[in-house]
C-alpha cells in the first residue's frame, strides 16, 4: 500500500504531529487553508466515510479534535470531511480537517 497518511502514521515520513493516541494521529497540513489547519487521521487505513465501518472511528477523530481545541484554547473552528474526488478528497485515507483562524 502506498498511502501517504499510513506512512506518516508509521513514522516513515515526517510530519509536524500535534496529537496522538492509540487510535488517532493529528498533524499540521503542509498546505494550510487557515491559520490552524490540522489533519486528524485514524491509525488504521480506512479509505473514506463511505467505507464499511468508518462510523466506528469517526467519533475518535472528533474526540481528538476536541482535545486539541481544548488544549490550544481554540474558540471558533470548523471540522470538515471531504469524501471522494468530487468532494475534494485528495488522499484515499479517511481524514478530518480541523480549521481555525483566518487563512494564512
């Protein structure tokens, strides 16, 4: 499998990691669309929200974002999932964008 997010999870590629627990890894987006732009990904490979059993991990992604938001005192933010190429998903590994602040 040649998944860039799997390689980041496995520490085969560098990333600016901001949060990690047993199920989730969060790191700064290399092409930020806001002052804070963090990608929150499951440690297991799931292609998208449309994948079977994706609902089992989505709650973990949201809880991780809540932990980051609380820790960093972020008051206004967006949580965003892109699904499929038509929906803007560029990497075929389920991920959630945490965006806050003005575009950088």
